[in-house]
């Protein structure tokens, strides 16, 4: 017989009747299968994120190549100190989110919640700093696109350089889309903290925390590329 | 669908099936069952296909003769634009994966569902949201950019473009969700014994498709977003007046849209392998070559987008390189065609309706692929670009390829989906009408294009009148065939003969191990797979036989030892085999 029915040979029977943890969805045979699937799914999603940003990086590269002067001048008005602080803030938050996974593996609920909450605070700090940076630009009429109209010392001279608005458009679009990802990440992390507090997770099952962590790392990594390209180079 | 469910539940002592289980509208709309989601997609896509098809008929009517007119020039622009956008982004790209992939994939690999059922449902809602945005775009203004949205024209158009590009951004997520779900499902949800070399080729086709969906779709998403920002804020990325580069838009657009044509055709290849193997009663020739050529096409497909831009002003060197890589695509495509033909050779070809579509596909896709190579030749394309020749080419591959395969697949899996048989005679007549109508419509367009008829033109000179008239007549034959399909499909839902479990005597799991109408959880117990998907000679539960391998279907043996093709009413599988 070829594709015969095999009632006794598969683990599914065992899992379904003897031991069925509450987190295991009915269409999976085992927790490992469910976990592996979720993780593979998340990795694929992260690939789509990278491709999404890659188009922006290509646009950056093309126009930087075409208008090197404009890019150099415009980029020099960005505050690299605030940028560096933000880089450190995000890197630290990646550490804390990694710690939360470490702690949940040790079944330490309290420390898990604390590390998630500190990630949340750091992410918030990142956005606050970003907010001040944006405001400092808006004050001087540095807007994306058509609204670009630099005023005040230190900015006025930009008006004379062609294609400077393009740099700022790219700057605002890239950091803006990154910022949206940070906000989404904060939502996820807050939700994880709440669920961890409620006791949803244990060393046996913490898939959502792990996936949120992966997502947060990619948000971090994208910033690691944005920062030098926009502020330093 | 409800009608079928209703009909099914009338007979008492009916076993539980996915159609008579949880039948309220609310339960349908919140279902996580991949089969029901497939049907929800089927209904939505059928509506889109109907609307976009009627738009095409309007275009053909307008072009019927130089002095006949049913609409103004600007209405004409809007009509072909909406036809193209709806057919490409809202119909063909999702079609085969979302309908048949959803329904069949878990059944073929022996899984209870896809890996992420909730994401699957979400994908349908996201798709519907994209549809809603499309309707909004129609309401708020005129859209006349063509389906390609080339800048700077598109970035200077009204709000309609914003909503339409928004719709494409949103429905792209539906595509990503489906692709992501399928990749994980294929990797992680296979039944015991379902090794990679035993995957049905439809699954391989879907796997390659999903890779393209996941890798290419985000790029069109961000492109559409940038176009929206260009419109609203004038960010100067695509608009040359602001220092932007319209060619960059074309690069981004085709970086998605060329791979997207493989999103359309790879699952069609998959269906074709199933049809050819089943209806030739023969183990597929070159299983690995077919499986891996799909993956090869998926990869190569990312390297040829520049062949759409030969006359757009990209550098000559890029054009030459893109042209050369484009030729390479012909190799894996050719490998497939030869393997299918070799499968039929000395097989016992059984000309049921799905097989008629498979044969149509072989014929039409070959023309489509060869004309593709022709426009891939740099020097030739300078003449043929933006003529009806290109229109003819892509209709041969998209309609003659994808849609014909979808039709074949729908007929093939119709009994499994609805539990009913369609009318075979009408099916054959419709397949004939579609084949003839299609060729009359589009072969003339190849000729028109080679004579210099430009695409997207509202008026044309008299010397093209005759061929345009023939093409319009052909489109009516084609449409009559398609409406005939719609008619007998609806009829069969209510009055069709009840389908047996395995009407085609196929050897893949969805036929051998799943009830006539599948159980809500697909399998009554997890299948254990011990043979390949087309090993008919080992599929004793399909053909009977003692299990000693005497019933040979591989075409290698003498006539006497070869399996006769099933007669008009194919032998139903033995009852006990399905248990
Ligand atoms: C052997 C494989 C193929 C080759 C070598 C090929 C080559 C080409 C080339 C060079 C063009 C550009 C012509 C021009 O604009 O002047 C083109 C256009 C096109 N092809 Fe193909 N193609 C192939 C298969 C396909 C398939 C399978 C599909 C879809 C299912 C497809 C869909 C299209 C579409 C939609 C266009 C027109 C885009 C537009 O300008 O609106 N092609 N093809
Ligand atoms: Cu192409």
C-alpha cells in the first residue's frame, strides 16, 4: 500500500489526546513544529522589511552619486551628536529585548517584564530625541518636498544649492518610515510586557516574545545603516 | 458556495464536510479553514475578472473600426487603464495561489491547514480593502496612467492616482501574506513521508511563486508609497523638475513587475504538471528538472527587468546585458515544455476538459514565450516596443498561459471543491471556443503590432481596420466561451452529478486520501506517504491491483501490461482505500 492511513505511527495522535498544551493550535502536530513555523514566518517577514528599505537605500545611493555637493552640505546640518545618542539608545534597547528572552527562558517573569518595559522606555526615548531633531529642522523651514524654505543662519545658504531639498526629502522619508516601525515595535513590546505580566509565557512557550525581539533587532539594524549614511558620510 | 452546502446537507446521513459544517455567513467570514478562504477568494476574483473583462470588451468595441466609437478618448484611456490594473494587480497576481493554492496546497502535502490560518484570513480582508480603495479611486477622479503608472505623468495626475497606488500598496500585503504562509507551510507542515522529492509539482510551482511574492512585492509597495509622497509632498524622487529621475521609477516598477509575471505563470506551470501527468496516466518526465526549473525561473526573473526599458534611456550596456539574461529565461521555460510533451509521449492521453486546457496552454504559452524572446532581442524590440506586438505577447502568456491554466485547474479540482461534476460536453465546447476566440483575438494583434500599430491609441489609420475587426470578433468568441463556463459552473452547483472521491483517478493526496467533499479538517487521519505523486504504477488504491506493481502506468511496458485509460466513467477508487 502506498498512501495508507497510519493511525498509530504519527505523533499527532499522541499529542492530541495525551498532552495538549493550551498554546498549541489544532493544525500543528507539536509545539516544536509550531515554534519553527512561527520563526520561519518571522524571518521571511524581516526579509520583506529589508527589501522595502532597500529601494530607499537605492534612491539614496543614486541621488548622492548625482548630487554629491548638495548631499554633503545638507547632511552637515544634521546633528550627529543627537544621532549618536539615538544609536546608543537603540543598541541598548536591543540588548534589553534580548535579555527579556533570556529571562523568560529562565522562567523569571518579573525580570522579563522589567526588561521589556525598559526596552519600551528606550524606544520612547529614541522617538523623543527624534522629535526634537525634526522640530529643530521644521523651525528653520526645512520640510520635505515642496514646502522646503530654509530660514535663519546656518540654514539660509542651503537655498542657493540645487537639489538640497532632495536630500531632506530622502532623510524625512527614510527616518519617517523607520519611525513608524519604531512605533509599531513599541506597540508590540508593550503588548508583550502586558502578556508576560499576565503570565502567558513560560520557558516552555515564549514564541511571541522571541518574534517581537527579532522584529526589534531589524528595526535597530536598519537604523545602524541609516545613521552613518545620513549623518556622517 | 452556500447553495452547494445547502444541497449537500439535504441528503441525510451525509458525512460531515467542510461545506455543511459552520455554514452561516458569519462563520464563513471568520473562518480559518483554508478551503473556505480559497472559495471566498474565488468569488471575489470572479467578480473582478468579470468587471475587468467587460472593460476589455469595451476597448475592443471601441477599436472595432476606425469610424465606430462608443466612448471619448479620455474615457478610452480610463477604460484600458482600469482593465490593466484590475487584471494584473487584483486578478492574475492573486488568482492561482489564492484560489487553488489555498484550497489544494494543504491537501496535497497532507496538512490540516496552512501554517498561519489567521494570517490567511487576514490576507483576504487586506485584499478586499485594496478592492475598496480601487473603487474609491474610481469615484474620486480619472485614472488614465495605464497600469504602469509611469512618472512624471502619473505624479501630476489627480487624487485618483493616490488611491489607486494606495490600493496596490495595500493589496501587495495580501500577496506577501499568502506567499509567506505558503513557504512556511511547505517547509513545516508536510505529512510524514512527504519528502521534497515527493511533493506534487503544483506545490513546487507555488513554492517558487511564493519566493517571488515575498522578495518582489515589498519593492512595489515602497515604490507606490514614494509615488504617493511625490504627489502629495513633491519630494522630488521621481519628478525630473525637482531633480528626480523618472527612469528610477521604471527600474523600481519593473524590478517588481517583471518578477510579478512569474508570480502569474509559475503556479500555472504547477497546474500544468498535475494535469499532464494525471491525464496522460504517466509518471511525469523529468520531475526534478520541472521542479528546479521553476526555482531557476524565479531567481533569473529578478535579473531581467531592464528588458522593459530598452528605449527608456538606460545605458546601452545595461540594455545589452539585460537582453542577454532575458534569453536565458527561455532555457528553463523550454525545459518544462519538453518535459510535458515527453510525459504525454506513449502515455494514455485522456482528453477530458482539463486536459484540453492543458493542451491549449502548451500551444499558447509556446507562442507567448517565443514572442517574449523576440521582444527580448534588443534590436527587434526597438521596433516592437509599445506596439500591439507587445500586447499580443503578454496576452499570450498571461491569458493564454495563466488564465488558461487556471481554467484547467478549476475544472480539474471543481469536483473536490464543490462535490459536483460539471457538464463534460459543454466543458469541451467552451474550451474550444476559448481556444479559437483567443487566437483570433490575439494572433491578429501580433500581426498588427509587427505592422506598426502602436498600443494605447484611440484612433488608427485605415490600413489596420481589417485586422482590428477580426480581433474584435475573436474577443466575442472568447467571451462567449467564458460565459458558457460561468453558466455551466453555476448550473453544476445545483444540478451537477455528485462527484466521486477521485473522478480522474489521480494519484495525489487530495484525491486518494480526502473524501469526495473534504472534511473540515481535511484528513480523517494523518496520511503516511510512501511514493511519489505520479507513481501511478504504485497507486494501487486508485487502480486496484494486488500491490505487486503489475498494473503499470509508466508507459514503459508492452501494450498488454499497460494500464488502459479509464473509460468515459472512470473507475472510482475502492471504497476501503479512503477509510
Ligand atoms: C520566455 C519568457 C518571456 C520573455 C523572454 C519575455 C520578454 C518580454 C519583453 C522583452 C518585454 C518588453 C517588451 C516591450 O515592452 O517592448 C515583455 C513585456 C511583457 N511581458 Fe513578457 N516575457 C516572457 C514571459 C512573460 C510571461 C510569462 C508573462 C506573464 C505571465 C509576461 C508578461 C509581460 C507583460 C505584461 C509585458 C508588457 C508590460 C507592459 O509594457 O505593459 N511575459 N516581455
Ligand atoms: Cu519582463
